[in-house]
């Protein structure tokens, strides 16, 4: 009897959680205040900090409890748990193509090296050089990089394209929307 009572009262060891599952849930909820979400956000930002720049959410590392060997009729909600292809680049292990996962596809990673320069006394001559890449998530959470231009960047990425005597912007930024559509971003200069 005493052993049974102690097993009820005794604290049970906390189960470890996958940080990418925490990122997924905390991002969707707008990064609520908690130790788990603070850690998840720190990992999310650390991953974009050079070098190497990684996808901030690695959804393929968050098992969502669906087994490829489980027959479709045995799954709780077959319409929502259609298995996605696991491409080499990674992706979710369930179908996340619905609107409820738009917050995953809202994540954008900006890798920016931008330089503009105007020769002294030459108001109409501006030289602009850049190397910019934009990382985005596909329908099933796969992450891809594409080349982009300063014109497509939001103002928090390149605050001004006004040509001055010399202007340099170098860094990595990440932006997102939570499940309710609230926008957030973080910039890491280097």
C-alpha cells in the first residue's frame, strides 16, 4: 500500500521533448512565455546565425505520431493524416498542406550581403552590389533557397536603398507569422 501511494505522490521524471516540436507549437502560439518556448526561440534564431545557416524549423525532426506502416483506416483522422513524401530535403511526416499550417510556410530566411556606393560629387551615379538568398518552406515543410534581389526585401531587411557615400548591410534575418497572422522578425548582423 505504501509503495502504491509513493508511486502516485513521487515526482515522475520529465519526458524530453523534441526542440523542433516545441518550435512548431511555440511559433504557432506566438512564442508564449515559458522556459520551453524561450529555448525553442533561441534555437530557432541560433540556426540562422552564420555559419552554416540552417532552416530555423526542421519539421522533419518532429515526429507527429503517424507511422508509415499503420493502415489508413486505423488512423484517427485519415483526411488530416495523409502521409507526405519524405524528400531528401526533409518534410513533415503528415500532410501539412492545409491552411492551419500556413504559419510554417510564412517563415522566410533572408541571407543578405548588400553594398551601395556613390562617388563624391556624382549625384546620379550609384553603384549597388549584392548577394541575396531567400529561404522558404514548401507545402509539406521542405526548405529551399532561391536567389533574390533588394527590391523584393522588406524594409527591416534593407532599411534604405537610398544611395549614400557608402552603405553596407550584411546579415541574416528570419520572419514569420503565428497562427493568428501576427508578424515577427529577427535580424542578426555579421
